[in-house]
């Protein structure tokens, strides 16, 4: 196991459940949904505010009417909870999203892949061996597939129906993080996350934005399970397929974003990871079909102590693009040396440089770095 410095605030440890509960409220929750553990109703104590834990997946309330709540975009930079509060709970689970909302995140981020019967589910990749108990429950389904040119062996969402996938439980991906919640929570559908965002936003009195990424969109289209039509249909059903919706759709591929531009006015984000993708000319091209660019933080500032920031934010803004940077993580294995072990310094530097949004595994830390933590009353 890698040696990792404890994050600031002592977060991510199973031993700090009490302090988490004090800060964000304690609730005894009766989960009786597909996304929570146990075939029968199971009572859990979780550190989320009581109002939020009644996930809307089970409250059956109608979608919000536009304009009735303060918008998700009222703050800049936006705090985007990466895979939920994934530093505290297994990524892409309803409790991870609920905790992020309780902490005050503006948006919750989810990656989307498809089941065999076309249900969009929240997983970082279609191979789910590393983040669920699928190997124990479906050992015979191990398979090898070529995904975007890479041969991958494991268990794939497209080999399972939703009825099968709903029996799985999520596990923490990173060995260095707490595994206290392994096996507790299920894999949510896009529909479950949209419903949670809707009801939790109304309960907290401020819209919860949804930041959805299409994962391997060309691959899924090639096997007859395109992601985009189902995503747009779900957004439409929730009244979110409109220009001013609290929604971003992101992709590392440009082809599906260009196609989406002709089908929706929802804001689109081109994810990038390489310097060739953020030249002034490349950014101007991105601006012809997208509203924002999502660069790795290293494209904005180098890891080295004393290294100078690039012109990416300035160039992107000149092209008319918002800039949303990924991914802020406080642990020493991820945090750049220039911050000398202080994750808040990264938040502050990116904010000072003018970034428009930050993806963080620990949204509470990002909020604290921006002066929007619990002590600030927000
Ligand atoms: O979507 C922003 C960021 O999440 C991109 O990286 O691999 O975590 O989806 P990844
Ligand atoms: Ca993502």
C-alpha cells in the first residue's frame, strides 16, 4: 500500500466519522433502494444532513421548475464534486453525491457508461472490477474487450443488464483511501443521480448542478449502445435540456461533442490532457462547438516549485471558453510539489489565476480554500 500523507482536516479516515457527522449533520437513514446495500431495507448512520439523505430516488417528487431556486452557477469558481465527495465515500454512489451536496458543492460530477439493455449508470469506466464486488458475484463473466484501441480484461457494464448490475455493491478504488464503506452502496443510474440532485437542491434551497461525462462514447456507439440519445432524453424528462440548465456535458472525444452541439443547447465541455490541445488556435477551434474547456491542472500550472503558470486560462477566456480544471486531490501522491503539502494553496492559486471551476475529490477542501467552508457560513 502506498504511503500517503493524511489530508488536511483528517478527512477520508473511518475514524473521523464523528467529526464528519457533527459538521454535516447525522441521520439514521432507511435505504430501500437499488443503490444501497442489502436486498432488504438497511439502516445506516451516515454523515449527511437529514434533509438530504432522503434521496429523491425514493421520494418521488416532481422535477423543479426552472428559476425557482438560486442557480448552481451563482458562484465562481464553481466547486464540482468529482465523482461525488469521492475522497470520503466510494466514488459514483448516491451517498458520495449526497455528502458533496451537504458540503455545499455547486455541481456533482458523474461519468456515464451503459448496461447491455441501454441503462446509463455512473461509473468511471465500463470495466467495473476495480470499483465493485462484481468479481465475487459474477466470476464467470470475466471478459476481454478492446476499448478505444486498448485490450482490457475484466467485467464490463455492457455485459450486464440493469437488473444484474443493481445487485452489485461499490468499493473504494484507491488502496490508500478508507475502505470503511466498501460493500455498502450500490451503483446508481443517471436517473437516480438526476432525481437526487433535483430533490436535494430544493431541500437545501439552492440548485444542485449536474456535470455528466460521456465515457468511451465512440466505443459504446460502435456496439449499438450510444450514450448521447439516452442522456439527452433523461435531461429532457427532468426539464434540463435547455441553455440555462444547471448542466454541463463533458467528453474527452470531440466527435460526440460536435454532434451534440447540433442536438442540444446544454453547455458542452471539451476535456483535454495534452499541451497540443490548448494552443490558442486549438482553443479557438474548441470554442466553435463547446462552451468550456476542461484541462488537467498540470496544463495550467507546472508541478515544480517556482514554475510559472501557463497562458491557458487567458487564452481560453480570449476564445470565449470557460475553464474547469481537474482534478484536485490533497494526498501527497497527487498534490504538486509546488504546494508543499498544502492542498488549499492549490485551490487559491487556481482561483487567483481565474479558473472558472475546479473538480475536487474533497469538495469540502475546495470550498475551504475558496473561503466557502462551514466557518464562513456557506
Ligand atoms: O471529467 C473531469 C475529470 O473527471 C476527467 O478525468 O478520468 O476522472 O473522468 P476522469
Ligand atoms: Ca470525469
